[in-house]
C-alpha cells in the first residue's frame, strides 16, 4: 500500500472496496449522497467502487471519518473492539472533520480569497493541526476543489428544493433569480467563492474543468426552466439555450457589480429589479389577440 497522503491504496482483492460499500450500507444513503458527505466527485467514487480507479489514502481517511470506522479496518485489518478509556472521547464536529475543514475553507476563501488562506488558518479555525488538514486534503488544489464542490452542491440542493415547490416555470425562474441575488451572508459567501473559482479557472486546467462542470449544470437548469415555461405558455416562444446564456450572463455581471462596488451603487435590490425587468420584457407572452371583428350584417331583403 502507498501510505503517502495522496497516494493510491492497493486493493487487488477488492477488500477495501467491499468495506467502503459496507460503510455506505450502514449509513443507508445513496452513492451520490455519500460522495457529497465525503466531499468527493461522484464519478470518482463510482469508478473506485467499480474497480477502475483506486481510492487515495486521503479519501479513505474521510470515509473512515464519516462512517465512524477505523482507517486500518478499511484498509484490510481486522475490526478492533472499542478500547475502554478513562477519558471522554474528543468531540467530533457536526458532519465529521472533513466537512468542518471544507466549511471553514469556504468561509475563509470568501473573506480573504484562496491565495490569502493558509492551511494554518484553516487548522486554527477548526481547532486542529495543519497536519490533520493535510491528512484529509493533501494539497491546496484538492482542498479548493472540495470547498467549491461542497459550496456548489449546497446551492444545487437549494435550487432543486425551490423548483420542486414552485407551481409553474415562471415561479421556478423567479426562485432561481432570488437565490442568485446576493442578499444574505450565505449568498454573498457563495458568490465570492464562485468569483475566486473564475480567477483560478483562468489559470488551472483542473479547476477549469470543475468550473465548466458546475456552470454547464447551472445554465442547463435555467434552460430547462425556460423550456417548460414555453410549453406551459407562461413564457413567450424563445430559444431556451440562447436565452439561458443571456440571462446567466446578466446575473453574473450584476452580481459582480453588487460584490465589487460601493453599497450605494449597484445593490441587491437594483440587481433583482433589473432581472425582473428582463423577465418582463423578454419572456412575458404577448397579450391575446382581439377576437375577429364582427362581420357587417347582411342587407335585408328589399334594400337597395
């Protein structure tokens, strides 16, 4: 076995994979939900469970943490009984240590930017050591990817919940617009992380792929809402993909102005008003045409 933090775990007999499946079964969640909890790309988890990819040791550590199992057992050692101890066990953060590290990373990136955040800062915010942070996330790039993935997955879940409760596509679109308007601290934090991701994506191929994945997912969501709205008759007949491109670009530009300008300049209310104006002018169906004008009465018999 390669015991470097980012090394691949040897699993020729499939024992590690089998024990990871046991952990997932004990938690009673789907593979996608499990991937979200351990902050891992769902496709990487699927390939690892399918035998076409090996888990890294850092991933095994996160799986052990969220599954409350021993790392050695996951790697093939016999399961050890709990050892009696005269002291209270250390408090485990809600969601486990990996999620705590990711949440604090998101907060610090939003406050200082990715390049302004040190591993020591993250460790201090979590009440742990830099070595513990590196144990879960060996490199800064991996930590940035995990933080962005968690942030965007949370945003995707909130969008999905609102769309499911909306009565029609127009209400769905208004829900998406409200979510993307940075009013609350959480919304501003997500936008700041997203803007930092843009800057990183311009310089990093790996981060660029992550950015492209989430942006395609976001624009596809908007296009699907527009398509449903046209079918329902609540939107005029527009090209869903092209209109989604225009609307998401408008959202990006306005949100950047809200975050980058003085409070008395472009604010959340101005942004929201501008987006509603786009919906009214570009998407509202035209009024129904008047009924055909009545025909002139036929001349009565005997009239000239």
